[in-house]
C-alpha cells in the first residue's frame, strides 16, 4: 500500500477516488510508565516512555488505515495526516487519515512499483 502526504504521486494517475479512510487507536501508559514519566518531568529531558508509546500508536493507526483502504479496494492513500488528542488525563487518541484512491500501474520508465 502506497501512503503519501502529497496530493498526487509523481508519474502516476488517480483512476478512482474511493473516499476518506482512517485508522484510530487509543493508548494509556501503565502506572509504572506514568511514575517513571513523572520522575523525568522533574529532571527534565525527553520522556522516552511516552515517546515510545506514541510511536507505536502511530504505527498501529497507520496499519489500520492501510488495512481499511485495502478493504475499500484502494492501492494507495494520498494526503495522509496524523491527528492526536488526549482523552482524560491518562489516554491519548491517535488517528491516521487520508483519501483512499486507486492509482494506475507504474509506467515502465523506472517509476517504483509498490506491492501489498
């Protein structure tokens, strides 16, 4: 599944626009992670426990979006974006969203071909 943040894909034509597609996940750190993060806020610096959690959450949201696009019959997602928000004080919601499309096949001019 080709996923891009741009409106177009160089060398490819959009054959069909299938509509919006998204993937969402909600995450919470465990009490141990929250305790360690609280200590880090006192000392300063990166809170690696939250960074790791958010990186994993973005990957899961992206995977879910790609799976949903595939179910719609898409071979690409254009204009992909992430959004995040807090739910309460202990949870983070991460959403990956974009437009599911069907692109034409790559030309023989050396453009890359992406496989599922």
